[in-house]
């Protein structure tokens, strides 16, 4: 069980990686800073809208009891669901910047995957990479 030690909004003194989308929180950007205790004491930082989207998704679609050990990164939740496009559609109207970051992650991941195939001498098939060849 995660125990909350503190949560606050803070202006970034330097760039950080967002817990939920893995994109950069820019220097000077106000963001969410959560410090908790589980087996260890840890701090996670998130874009404010990423944090709001993660909470909205859980509150509206999931059961809080499934998250007794903490909220995982939103990007992982969206990709692990097998419903990435539907997850994006669900959040897009209220959290457009969050969805843009998630889609950028998908595109960059597919570009890296396709580059690895090419480097191994394998021709990527466009239908396997709809976000970059579609
Ligand atoms: Zn984020």
C-alpha cells in the first residue's frame, strides 16, 4: 500500500521526465510532484494534465481497488489495454496535449522498431507500422 507523504505543484528548476507520458517536463513548467512511501520513499513528477487524465481514466473507467499498490504510468496503462486508439479517443476531448504526447510515443516507438528491422536487413511491412507508414 502506497502512503502519500506529500503532493504539491512545483515549478521545475530543471527538465524532468513525466511519470505518465515519459515526455519532458520543461524547465519552468509547473507540474505535479508526488512523494510516497511503499518499500522505499520515492518521488514522481507529472505534467498536470497527464496526472488529471490518469485520475479521470481510473475514476471513470476502472476500479480504484485495483490500484492499491499505486497508479502506474498512464502510457503503460493505455498501451497494455490493447485499446490504445480507443483510449486516445476517450481522453482526446478533455486532454488533447496528453493524447498528443501518447501518440508521439507510439510513433517514435514504431520508428525505432522499424529502424531496428532495417538495420537487421528485414524490410518493415507498412501494415505493422500504421502510425508511420499509414
Ligand atoms: Zn506527461
